[in-house]
C-alpha cells in the first residue's frame, strides 16, 4: 500500500475570500510568507491566486505574477 501523502495548501483561497476573511494574504510578500509557513508546516504544494493589493480581489495583471 502506498502511504505517500502530498499536502496542498491554498493560502489565498478562491474568489472573494478577502471579503469573507480579512486574514487572507493579498500582497506578494504576505502570500510568499504564508507559502513558506505552509511549507514549514508540511505542505508540498502551495496553490495561490494573485491578488490586487488595493482591492484584495483576484488580479489578472501579468505584472503581478
């Protein structure tokens, strides 16, 4: 039996998560810090959405990736 486990952490959530929880990271530094914290806690993958630092909403601006 294979007992390998891959933990994925979605640190930015999806959709309008900042409207539901003010603790969702929005700036690139906050997102990176949360990804590092998740990795230290055992996550193998960090699934993120780029955020607009001014609105907290999802950004499709290529420059923010």
